[in-house]
C-alpha cells in the first residue's frame, strides 16, 4: 500500500530484467526516513528470486569491508546500502568499478611492493537509500540506472496501514480511530505504526476493546501529538523561529544551536514534513515560517516579514 508509482515502475524493471536473464540495474531510493526504502529493497530481491544482503554507509569504514560484502554476492544478488550518502570517500572510489564493470580494483601491500589486483565480481544489483540526495557525489549518483523518489503517504493509505497493523496486533480498531491515527502520522508508515502501538497501550490500560476516534484522540493528546501530527520537537522548532527570530529567515546552524539538536536531525526529521505541509520555506537567507505556521501556532504574523536574521557567522552556504 502506498508508493504506487514507484512500485509499478519497479515491477516493470524487475520483470524486464528477469525476462532478459540479467541483473537489475542499480537502484537509488531517495526520500525522508520511514517511507519504506528498506522494505522496497527487500521486495525487489524477493521478486527477482535472489539473495538480499543489507548494510549501511557508516558501517563500511574500509575498502576491505566493502570487498568482503561484494565478493560474497552471487549472480544477480541484491546488496542494499542504507545511508549511502555517508560512505567513506575512499570506499566510494572502490564502488565505482564494482558498479560499472563488476570488478574490484584493490591495492595489495604497501610502498614499492604494493600491487594492483583486479577481482571479478558476480553481476549484482546495488540498491542505495538516502535521505540526502544532495550529499551524493555526482559520479556515484550517475551510476544508478533507476533513481526513485519516495513521497509521503496519503491519509487513506496510512489509514489502511493502521487498520492492517491493528489486525496484526490483535486490537479492535474502528474506521474513524484508524483515520485519526493516520491524520497524525506525518505521512510516514513508520510513525503510523509507532503511534498505533502507543494508542493500543492506552486502550489496554483503559480496558477499551476497540480503538475509536475519541480514544485515539485522547491518547495522542497525552503523547503531545497535535491534530496534524506535530510533536513537541516540531513545536519547539516552530516556536524558536516564530518567537526568537521573528519568523525568520534564520540559518540552520543557528537553529541547531538554539534547539541543541544536530543539524542532520533537523534537516532529515523535522523539516521535510514542515515543508511538505507548507509551514516552512528554505530561502537563500535561511529558514522562514509561512503564514500557515503562524495560524497553526495561534500567533500573529510579525510586522516585518524579514524580522529574523542569520547567525553572525552564517550565510546561505549552510542552507
């Protein structure tokens, strides 16, 4: 359920590869966390009828780590690398000939005795996943023949996922209860599943056999998740820009310092949904709240649209 365009296209590419008797072209999934990139990669491997191996960019610290993964692959196997934008540059260099020519170029030994060794690999499919496509180097990005962008899920899609999840958990769920959870799941199945489990806990303690809209609403309010899915961290972010920086624009490093949160967490977890629902704009001068955000916060619009300012040592380069 969900990502219908991506699934339809992938099905076509998989069927074509199976008909040709070849490995599927390398695939790159791009999108915010929690949209099912790993699940889709597993589906690709299952549809191809091949082995699935999984790792992540930060785990592959040395060329030898990557070589061990690649040499263990059999013909047409799928290797999934999550957070591929975090690959060590030296490791990435090794990956280029592996993706293009299915060969490993390794340097054995050191100094004058060092020699280059080529190792032939099985023709495999690399599936990469990233939340930050802009951090991928052009040579790496261009080697993926099938780039696929994943979008946030719709409320009806999430409602279906919540209802199915409730059946798996063995908890009663009304349609309006599933809809209430879906509306607050930020377009993300992973969040929908997390909220469902927490609402179930409240229902069990309150001895409620079925999760209705009223039960879901009460539980989610106690969890500090508002009517459109914004949580305490989102409100801290919005309040900081609105109250401390006059609505913006304000640079990302200043926001990270103000919230005591890593820049990556802000850019990967908080901002994508706020941009999607029209609460936030990324401008050349920094982050800027929209009138929609002020209305949701119950605050008056600032008298000067550019009342905020960038941090003293910031410029548009960090945005």
